[in-house]
C-alpha cells in the first residue's frame, strides 16, 4: 500500500511499527505527534479504499461511541488519497493468536461472550451493525478485558456482502447466511458471528473454513456442529445464536444476560 514505518500521515500520525496485516489493510503502532501518545493506525487496502471516500459523517457517529468493550475510534483521514483510521492502542494480543496456542476454558469463554455481547448490545441500540465479528477483531487489554476492535470499518466502507470481485467485510468463516443472500443485514448477523467465535474458542477450529465463497455458502446448507460435550446451557445458546433463520437468534443483550445468569 506504499506506507512504511517512519511515514507521517496527515502531518500528525507517525508510523512506528507494523503490527498486523489483514484483509482490510495494515495496522501500525503510531505516534500522535500532537498529543505525544501512541495509537493504532489502520491503513485501508486499495481495493476497499474507494468505498471509504464518503465516510466523514460515519466517523463522527463512531467517534461519539463510548463503551468499555469497544476499541475507541479517535480519528480518520486520508493520506495520498488512501483512507486511514486512528484507533485506541490496545496492548494485548487478539483472540485468534490465543487460539493458535490453546482454547479458552469455560469461564474465559463466558466472560468473552458477556463482554462482546454487551458491546454489540450498545452499538445495536445506536442503530449500528458491526458486520465483522471474528477472533482477530477481539483484543485483550492489560487487564484481560475483551474489546471489539476494527469497529465500524464495515459501516465506513459500506461493503457487506460477497461481491463478484470477492471484496467483502469480514472473514468468510464468520459471515452470517444473510450476508451472502439478498436478506436484510441487521444485528442478528453480529450475534451469529459471535456464536461462531465462541464455538471456535471452545473447539479450536472454525465451524466453516475454506475458500471465501465455498465457506460462506456452506452455512446456507447446514448449521454449525455444536459439540455434545458442551454443557447443555451452552449447547442451547450456541444453537440459537447460529440459527440460519435470523429471526430465531436472540438479541445481543439477551446473550449477555443469559451468560451472566446463575445457569452458567
């Protein structure tokens, strides 16, 4: 994408270290030269940047959001015509790296479910759908609190489905069925994706894998397999969260409430 460490975006954000490269772009640890603080800067890939040229109003909306389980969006701009996002820097590693080494135990799984479901309830109450819930977008801070990262990129870019050029928001492994059909995309898509993330946190393997279209289309034909050795309460919840009929899925607030009940 042409940006290397040492570059200064918009005469303010100095790129210090490349932290990650993903489907939507590259993430750098950066220095805010005005405030003297470190932040995370995500530079969008050229193939998705075109759709982000119109995001000024959306950025203003997202910057106003404040929740302990959401990585804050601090600013956004363009440099040499390429859009970038400036976010709170979370020092911990993402869930996907944890799952490369081990699965989560029952209490960790419950806690992550409560925290991310609470974040989703908050954004859904503000009429925002994330559309990109996956283990790489769940970070843990120094207190082991789960935070939803890359927040709002789907809203900013506007890509929500698989297209003819295979440009989409979210990994194919976590797309809800309605994201590959003509059905409306709303809060249930986030609940579905969170269900798949929690299921993977237990099994260590994505429920749907493989090439983009094949993995996405597979969920139109079958529901994910929920292990029988899970406690019955978990089995019931994950079956509901990953139902192909989005009207069957509980709301994010219901998920948080169920996970916080004495049943767990």
